[in-house]
C-alpha cells in the first residue's frame, strides 16, 4: 500500500495538472471520472508520471486502474521495482 507522502505528492500534482479539487480525490473514488480524463489526457498523465517519478509508462498501463487507490498502489509498486 502506498504511503501518505507518496499519496499527497500524487494528489497535489493531479489536482494541479487536471484542475480538480484535491478533496474529490478519495482513495475509492473513480479516477477517470473524477479527473474527467479522456484518452488524450492519459498521454498527459504518462508524461506527468515520467517527470515526477522517473517511471516510463504507456497509456496501456492505466487499463486496470479504476480508483485513486489503484493508481497509488500501481505507482508505489513500480517505484519499488515491480514490472506490470
């Protein structure tokens, strides 16, 4: 499970990038709907993750991510060496 510092960093960046109130980003909230993401926004998300966390991702990596908690756990796992 992702730690509080990582979650705070992710939430701050997403709120800034996608102009969404950080209070709406609850762990069980649906990420795509909350951030109002479309397929082009996923490209922005890939770039954001690469810039902020040094992880190289593809838009396809987001296929199984439903909630913010899924995203936190995915980033945490990748930062800790898991290849999905």
